[in-house]
C-alpha cells in the first residue's frame, strides 16, 4: 500500500471541495481511500509519500490525434478542409506503423508531462497507437479512424479498416491501460454502408464510437446534400448514436441537433483552441450543458492546435464562453476543471477516471508549490480551483502517476528516453515533409 499526503487535495468527487492536508491511499493501482488526514485510517504498513503542493486527478483529454506531432506546424493559416487535403493527408499517406508508434510515444510524453493521464486518440495504425501509449505509460482509449479518400488508399478499403479495429480491440482486451473503440472520421467522409456497419458492431460490443461532427460550416451543406439532414440527425437516423457516442467539436449545430444529442446520450468533446486556430467557430457549450449533455474539454491534435495543454484549453473555453454569452460568470473555473477531470471521464463512460475516490484508478498529478504563477496564496481569500485554472500550466506539474506508477518526476517524463526520441522524431518528420 502507498499513502500520499498532500498539502492540498482535490478529489473532484461530486460535492467535495479542496481538502487541506489530504490523504490518498493506493493499492494495486487503485484508490482505496481519500479524504482529510485527520480522518485517514491507521495504516502502519503504508509507504508514505509526502506531496508538497496540490494533489489532483490526472486530466482526461477526450479528443486527440497525438501522433500528429510528426506534422506539427504544417498548413499554418488554412481552414480545416484545405488544411487536411493540402497539408496533412499527403504526409499521412506516407506514414508507417513505426512512425505512428514513435509519434504516439512522443505525444504521450508531452501529455503526461502536462498532467494528462488519459487520452482518447483517433489515428491511423491503431495497434501502433496503443503500443506507443502503453510504452510511455499513458492510459489511452484508441479509436483508429475509418476514412475513405484516394490519398489514403494505402490504409485499405473501409471494410478492412473496420476489421482491423475489431482485431485491435481483441489484441488489447486484457490491457489495464488500453481500451479500443471505433473512429469513423466524419459523416461527410464515409459511405453510409460503412457507418451502418460501425453502428452494428458498436451495438454488439459496447465499443465507443468517436466521430468528428459539425466542425466547420461547410460540413452541414455536405451532409445535407447527401442525406437531406444535418449531421446529428443523419447519424441518428442510421443508428450510430444509439450506444456510446462521442462527438468531437460540434460547433455548427442547431437547437434540433442539441435535442438529438440529448435524447441519445451523446457526449461532446469541446476543442476551443483548435476551433479558434482554424476559425471554425465558437461552440454552444452553454446550451449543450443546459441540455444535460456531457461535455469534456479537449486539445485536439498537436497539428490542428500545436499544444497538448489542457490548462490553456480550460482558459480558452472560459474566455470564449464569456464572450459568446456576454457574461463574466459564464463557465466558472470549477466547471472547467470538472470538464477535464471527472466530467471528461463521465463523457466517455469511465467513472473510474478523473477523480480520486475509492475504486478509481490512481491516476494523479502533483502541482508544485514553488511555481511562481501559483502565487501569492492569501489565507482566507484563496480559491485553489480558480488558481489552478487561471494560473496553472504544464510548468506547474511536478509529478504524475498512472495506475499508481510514477511516470513524471521533477517535471520530467521518466518512462521514455526523451533525448533519443526527439532525435528520432526530427528525422521522421523531415521525411514526411519531403
């Protein structure tokens, strides 16, 4: 047993605020007790770890394409459609499984060092994504994409792509770190027969369906031309939203589309920095939340938004919400933090993540008390949650544990050889830019 004693503990459990002098007890990678040190059970056998600063759950990033570190910076200034077709897909057409595995290791190292312990990934060569994440010690929900485009024909026809997704799920079924879902790219980029087949498999297996929805305005016209319906209504009509469904972006949606999400229990991944970078628009986060829809804040990929930084995403989400609503109280910091921890975990139906409560995975991040941006702390006036959200950054992340295993110490990732990996990545990225 390991006992973690922190100056300040955030469990992110419902109804529980910051705890001064808190304790988390961990056995076999799971939390068995958490709360104030004054109430902690006597455990003389526990190995005690003193945390000077803030201990909180590791953050959960519910929409990402981490291996795209290999194409970070490509296509600056382009809207999403041109960015994909002119800058990204031509490079991705040259990707090998080994490229993806290396890219995922690099992306995982960045995520972990930024206090993110779980990522929902959509990228080619799903098995290589899983291997790269597992090698770095990152918890990962892998949803290899299904897409139909002539430039990406080397990944096979959609039938073969689906078969490989299911095979990947079987290969990783016993993993404690990796879960495998299904990643149809978008309603406009995949034939209806393919989407219907994915819906059937999801219904049979309970696999998460992770799909881009209404990221840009032109998508609505493309889907309506095909189906006569909006993207959410179309996906509902073919049964794709009946199981575990995660819609990424969801910017260009109507009141009727929000009703579709709500009645089907669809979750939404809100990607404010990526949406802003590509001028995609401002998502209706307030309306989604008011409808009871589970919304998590996500980074998107490191090419569509250069940083895998949920601190920055939280602040951007708040600012955009307040500008959109004209209300300085919109999207309060406590809600933003919920949307990268327990709320994000709930959005992917993983209540064992994003909180430090009995039964949860011991995925934790410790924030240093010495980081200047977290000061001053004025007794009686301090709001630790607001301080973390408004002033926190990856520089604050001192230590990270995934399933009780420490993977970041002193702000540095210990699970991969970063010097070797950086040199390797530079060569691979150069070849792809070719």
